[in-house]
């Protein structure tokens, strides 16, 4: 089959690789019809090379048609249309029973001290072959795959893999009071969807902060107070001025390690990516730092006693944090990988009608064949050609 594979920093290729096969009675094989490129894939493209091997298959936002199932898989069958959550969970361990599927005790990557395995990621998360491919082996298929109806195009459901539950969790964790306010840092796919979900949840004021003009305009188009990080002056003063001088009730950091304006962290990321893998891994595990501009801005913006919901990915082990300010402001902080299956029953009704309240049908800006993945990665990374969300279609 054809698959998108890692070959080094800013080097992904479409290779011919072995077809996947059933290896466990809880496996399924799915023929992929759409697979998103995520901002987290850009972390692999730019930063996480020490944890990934040449030839590893990328992608964690897939959907498709079931081709074959193992003997213990009964809730789906060949011919069913399914979406795969990006985290792989069993559905029966203590963590899954608690709604913490991203911490699944069956698939935890214990040799790395990490949570549940993920599709298409690094050694830290199990190095499971991903879904930017023609076919995908799905472990824990007795629980994971989400069956969706025939009829609507893939765009209606593919975001159940990551974007929708990740953004939904970020809003749930933000604890925005009814009629309250929230600022969302970063208006990429997760931040933009978080704005829409916050509005759906009843937030009276949603403020979005970014520096990409077309993303700001997209947010303004559905009532977000969108602020240009580079052109609109003192961001903190603008936000406080719009929130009775206190700051918003909640801030969602949907940027993470991609934050601009942090040259030391950027240099550390670049240098780590150039080191031999064994050295780079050790450095990241003991002294790694992130570009913390977004998180520090969140701490500055949120009102006293408010909540920061951190959904952007960070990877540093030695990040300096302003604990004096955080303690003094009595900030609540929640974070973590999305527990995808926990939120599906809440989200699915919003995808079932004709009104499309979250705007998923028009969310993607680019739909391209799998063969064009290398160009798609480059375009997405450089934010060229109005790139907002890519769907690869094998």
C-alpha cells in the first residue's frame, strides 16, 4: 500500500509499504477514505525527530471502511463506516471506566512512562503505524472505532478522530460560566473549533488571538472578537478592556510549543532536532524547554480565580513557570490529551442533522490525494495558500 512516511526533519514521503494484517483477535483492518494532517504532525515534521524512525507511518485523524475484523470484534463488521480516535484505548480498564481513555492502562506506553498509545506518533506513544495511508490496522477495535452513518461526506465525521473531541474537552475543562467569557489563544483548527464550541455552550463573549489574517477573519465571521497578536497593540489591555477590566473567566491555550516570539525555546527545538537521536532524546527528557509565550500570555490574561485550559501540546521537562503569579491569581489549570470516546455521545447529535451547527462541512480548506502529502505538509507548515486544514484522501 501507499503511506506517508517520516524521513527526517521537513522530509515526509509517500512510500510503498507492506499491507497491514490482523495480528490480534481485537484488531480490525480499515480502508482509509480520509485522514487529516494535524498541528501535532508538524511537531514530528519539525521537532520530534529523536523519537521517530525513518519509514514510520504518520497520521492520527483517519476514517474509512472496515475491511476485516478479528474474532473478538463484534460491534463493527466489514463494510461499516468508522472513525478512529487518535488515542488507542480498550474500554474496560479502570482509566477507561473513569472516562480517561487517553490514560488507558491496557495501551499505556509504560517503558516511556507515558499514557495511552497513539496512532502515527513517536516512541513516546507506542510508535503505532498511522492512518495517512491506504489501509490501517486498528488495535483495540473491539472498542475504539466510532461507527458513523452512510450518506454525508467524510467531512461531516472525520473530525471525531481528534479535532472535535479535543476542542470539546478544552471547553469543558475551561469551566466557562454560563454567559461568561473565554479567550482562545491560537485560531488553528483546534482553537477555531474551541471558539465555536464555546459559543454553542453559551459563552457570551469569545475572544480569539492569532497572527494569521485569514484565521482572524474566519473567527470574526461567526462573532468572535478576533485580535491580531502583531498589530493590535497591548493584547492584555485590549482583553481586559473587553472584560470589565478583570480578564476573561477562562483562557484556552490552543497553541502549545508552536508559539511565536520565544527565540530561546525555538533555538532549543532546532538544536535538539539536529542532534543524534540518542542525544536528542536525553536532552528533551531532562532539560527540554518549550516556547512558552502562549502559556505566559494565558497566565497574564485570565482573571483572578479563573481557569486556564491547556490543550496545545508541550514537550519540555524543564519549563520555567511563574508559580508566584499563578498562586497569587488563584488560577485553576487543567490539561491533557483528549479522552476521545468520553465526548462522542455529546458531539454526535450535532453532526446528525442538516444544520451543521459547528460548521464541519466547510472546515477543511484543502482536500488532496495521498500522493500530494509532502507538498501539503510544507504548505501547512508555512501557512501558505490559506492553509487551515488538510484532508488527505487515498
